[in-house]
C-alpha cells in the first residue's frame, strides 16, 4: 500500500527505492473505521495525513450548528489544517473518515526532520501545497460566481469519483446546499 506514496512522490521529484524505505520510517500507518475522527476542533494540529485507501473529510460547524465540509481527500491526497500544522496551534476543523480508510500520518516534527535529511522533498511538499491552495481558490471562485445548480453540475463533472462515492448529505455540506435542495437539483436534472 505505501507504494502509492512512492509513486506519488515520483510524480514530482525522483526518489529511489532505498531512499523511499528511509522516508517511510517517518510515517505511521493507521486504519480508520467510518466516522473515526483523527482531528478535533480545539485540539493542536500536529499531523499531516496521506490517504492510501478510503476518504477523509475536513469540516467545521457554523454558528447555527450546521456541519460545513471544506475538503475531501481520497487516495493519493494529503490533508491537514495547513495553517495550524505549520504554526503548531489549535485547529478550527475536524477531520473524520467517511469510509474505512488507511492513511500514513506524519508529525510536524518528523516532517521537519525528514526535510532536513531529504531536502529534495521540499519541492515535493511545495508542489502538493501549491496544488491544494490552487484548488481552494477555484472552489472560492465557483462559490462566488456559480448558481447553486451550476456548482453541483461543475462538481459532478470535475470530480465524478467523489460524486458517485460520497453520501448526498456530505456533497450538500461541501457545496453549501441543503440535502433537500440537492435532491431537487438531481430530480430536476433526471426529468
């Protein structure tokens, strides 16, 4: 399974098998059951997660107590509250398994040591962070410019694997819709 991380790293930089075996020692493998929470709002964020299998979501509760999902990570994606992780502070977000999930977790301290021993990984993580940031900006653009219906259709076109895989309530939470409104959009489209 950890071979996925090897392949992912080599999409951005080159590491050989021997280097990778050393890199892997900095990570802990964790198996999560559906709804297992690996980060809670108010706790210090000291872990970064790479998804080997499954899906995790990052969410918060708004002032009305409604769950709002801000990100999903499926296979070969990273997730953490990057700001809290970098600053070693508490987070405003929860991270939870959407389905049975296997992740590799690395602490901030181990990641810093890893980057010291393998400086070329700086480029890898920079590319990962740039991609994540870029996707966040696009999502903000869609939320500001698209109608609710268009946001849903764009999501299904751009992320068909997530649209098929995720429960409707999580898709609605991510897109800023109610599950009822999402049902209306889907039913209208099927007519």
